[in-house]
DNA sequence: AATGTATTTGGTAATATAGCCAAATAGCCA
DNA sequence: TGGCTATTTGGCTATATTACCAAATACATT
């Protein structure tokens, strides 16, 4: 059974790990609306340009975004848009968590 | 703009990060089929029981699974099943990646 | 060719994660 | 109660990740 864990799940985990960072999630969402160059994303997020560049390279390496050089800038865009659908489910988890927290609070107030 | 990155995306990232590990993906998939206790998952994955226990606590902490004590064991099950839908999208990414690799190979063979 | 803008790379320190072992805990059942 | 099984916790080491700065690179435009 052990053998079933490795190759497939490792490949998937790599992609999911690429999404698992606040700034990278922000980038994914921003690119879903429209393409952006590094400078724009840097401005939006407010971190060092080199930091954003590295985040983009993580996303690109995972196959989540593509880049295209145009005039003086490099424009990034989302490669596989279905990623966005996932966010709805994440929100479900968050709201379920919030509901549970509320329940615990209510029970202790009694 | 900087302010938009933090609270919402951090909460989401936390949940996604909880999924971003091969063994934890395996666990999520297994629990989607049916609930399992720690011992069963340990057996399936072939790691130390304490390691699996910690993985489960990561998943539980993120709100992805719930546990229920029954007789001598603790049974875990999936809390928000929509998680599974996401895997299809991950596969899309993987197959797009594979296609690209193939394209590169083909072009170099010429 | 020289300048200036945009992006990436290398180095480094701080922090986080993963795994194993040993030990602690929880609860069932004789 | 005392032993047994199942699970969790603490300690520790190895490895990975993140962010910043400084420096390198890539190009477009003058």
C-alpha cells in the first residue's frame, strides 16, 4: 500500500504547495482577472520585487502561470483557470470553521 | 493595496498548506472513500504512527477532517467533501505540464 | 554604444516543516 | 485494578521556505 502514496501524490502536492502561500494566492486571483507584469504585482503586494519574482517562478515552475515578454516587461497570466473554482471550497471550509468557533463560544456563555 | 493580501489570503493559505503534502493528500483521498482510524492510515502509508498522527492533527487543525472516538480507536473522516473536486483541476495542470514537456522533446528531436 | 527600466539571481539569516524515537496519555476489558 | 491497545506529545535533527539586500542580467530607447 505504501507504494500508492509516492508518485501521484507527490506530483499533486508539488502543485498544491505552490499555491500554499498568501502572496501567491493573491497573485493567482489577480491574474485570474487579468494578466500583470512583475512590477504591477510588486506594487499591489508591497514586497520586494525580488520576492515577487521568486513567487512567480514558483508558480511558473508548478505550471500554474505562463509568462510572455512584451516590450520592456514580462507579463504573467493564469495557465489553468479551474484553480479559481477551488477557492469557493476553501471558503466553505473557512465558514465551517467559523461556525464551529461560534458554537463553542455560545456553549460556554451558558 | 498591500492590505488586501493579508487576512483573507493568509486564512486560505493555511488551509491549502494543510493539503500540500503527499501523505496528507493520500489521507484526504482515503477518507473520501470511507472513514479510517489512525492505525489503518498508518498501515496504508507505511510511516511511523506518530508521523501520521501529526499529519492528521494538521488536517484537523485546518478544519479539513473531523475525528470521532469509538470503542478503542479514533476515526477520522472528511469534513468538507468538495476538496476532492479540486483534484481534477490539479490533474489538468499535471497533464498540461506533461503535454508541454512532450512538445519540448518533440521539437528537439527534429 | 550608453542609459535607464524591469526582472532575475545569489547570498544569508530567520523561521517552519517533516520524520523518527521514546515516553506519556486515554480508555477498553479481563 | 492492572494490563493492553491506540493515539498523542516532546525532543531532536535534517531539510525547506521565506524575505530582504545587493549585484547581475536583459532589453528598449535615446
